[in-house]
C-alpha cells in the first residue's frame, strides 16, 4: 500500500488554482491597458473592497506594514507618543509604531483567544497614549466592544490590524469597519492574497482618506505638486487585478475554513491541548488554526514524520527580538509562555475533512 500523500502547511499553487482563469484575464487587462500604476484596476479594487468591508473608503498601498504606518502618520502620531499594541502578534504591528517614532506599549493577551485583553488596557494608558492598535490575530476578531469603550473614554484612536482577518465579523460588522481605520495585508498566504505584496487601508473618515491618498503617492494629489512629505507606497495594478479576481470567492473560501476549524475543534476535543475559543459576537475566518501544547516538540516530530506541514506563529515574542533589544520592557509572561506552546496546523479552503482527521489522529497518538 502506498504511503498517504503529504499535507503541506499551505500550497499556494493549489490555493490559486480555482481562480486561475479570472487571474489570467485580470493580468491581461492590465498589460493591454498600458497603464501600470494607480490605474483603473486599483481604483476598481478600492471601490469593491470598501463595499465588501462596509466602509466608505479603501486606499491601496504597498503592503500591510505600510498600511498601519501610514494611518499612524496621517493621524499625526510620532515622536513622544505611545500606541498600545498586543504583546502577542507578528512584529509588523510593533514596527508600524516604531517607524513613526512613537513607542509601542505592549499589553498581554487573553489566553482564550490570544488577542489583546481589554481588561488590561486601562493600566497601560498614560498621558502620552494616542491610539490602540488591536490585532485580529489568526483571523479571530479582537473583543472590540470593551476596547472601543475604553478608547472613547480616553479620546484615543482605534486602528485595527486586520492583516489576518479579511471577511471576519464582530457583532455583525466587518473587520476593517470596527475602529477609526484599519490596515490589511494581501501577502500571498492571506485569506485574500495577491501574487506578491500588497496592502490596503479602510476607513469612514473622509479627511483621513484624502490625506492617505496623498501620503502613499509622494505626498501629492496633483502630479508634481507635493503638499506633504509622503512616500511611494502604491498597490500595484497587477496585484489589484489579482485581488479583484479572488474577492468574489472570499466568503465561500472563509466558509470552507470555518467548516475545517469546526472539524478540528471536534476531532481534538478532550486532548491535553489549548484549543482556540471564540468571543461572543465574533465570526472568525480562521486564517490560522493555532493550538497550544506543552508537548510541542513531540507533536511537531510526529507531524513531520507523517508528512504534515506545521508552523509556529510566533517563535519569538516581539519584545525579545533583537530589533527591540535597546528598550527595557515590562514583564510579559503570557507572551513568553505562548511562544513555547503555540503550534499552527494546516488549514486552507481546498482541504477536506479527511485531511483534518488525519492531522488529528497523528496529534492524538503523539500525545498518548
């Protein structure tokens, strides 16, 4: 009998195969148009993604990090200011704050969701605090209602890091419409992924949107007239065409992820694992399926032997990265514990229930 086929953590070729026709047609449109920067494809995607996120404005930028950085700059946040961020997140959240000259102030997560804990926010606020930047980590919306209440009470902006949450909802509203503005990434492995880097900002703030459109384009709204010191951070026409090709299928792909997540949670129930929980009112899109185990090395070894891909999101907490070694950080024991316990299992719309059961069987035997 032949060995079972390997289950890769993520097969981008397979992920994009069902969109191949529309993607090729979109790329051909760009080539035929002769207009390759800030043309009709970007404008059309901005309209379509704004409508999808149920907001008035979408501004396409080069990547997710730029999206967050430009929002902060547009709000005038910089040297001497503080921005509250999760202690447990991808480093781009922190880097966006650092790139403005402001200081990231880490707050520990809720262990149920690994998202920032709203009950810890008030203690982190100082007279220098200008914004909260919650992350919808793994595609699980942060618990936004208490975060928004705290922010409004202190006059703070709320900037969503929605890089992993395309299509997620909280209390019926889309990620990207919950705060004052939001940053998205379209890195190829995202739920809505391009064929390279790409990003976007969503907001209902008319003045902010106008400022961001200038900031991303050398600080200019009229060619060769520069009203502010901007940057070159523009969503590419070809990537916009790719994203337009894939956007109509996003909800169906997210539904497939939800079915796989439900299958994982059922198959792994009762094992000595920390399984993800969903806060009231949240509808995750399961960008990642992250479990926790104190026996991670044994589980990883078993998955590797079985040909099953897996990753660790994230193996080094932000405050322990060399990039932040020049700052004295507070004790962050939850983030430090999570980096030794979290394990991401394969989850993608093309997977089947049998794939999930195979992964679960390997984990069950490893823990036994």
